[in-house]
């Protein structure tokens, strides 16, 4: 019996646990912008803005909120680094 099915199951479990961590995930990023997605009931908009701000600070810039869209129970935030 090969170990491949066990490896696939382990990867699926780890990815599932990571998705439930409450942290937003990055949909796109560049030196001038970052787009984040998060579950609205697990993370406040201000917390996501803080994460976007930390990213822009690494670029030597300040963060500016473009918009936040709601997609069911998820939020998508568009931020600019200015």
C-alpha cells in the first residue's frame, strides 16, 4: 500500500485547519496594493485593515482603504499603499 493517500489526507486536514485560523488570506498583492479576504464573523474590518497596514509599512508606505465588499459571510478588502 502506498503512502500517497495518507499524504493527501494530511494535506487536506492541514489546509482545513489553516482556513479556520481567523486570519485573512491574501487574494493579490503588489508594492502599491493588497487585497484581503476574511470571514466577517471571525475578524473585524479594523483588524484586517491593521494587517493591510503592516504590509504597506513593509513597503515604506501608509495604507489607504479602497473599499470593503461583502460576499455572503466573507469580506473582501481592497487597500492601497500610498
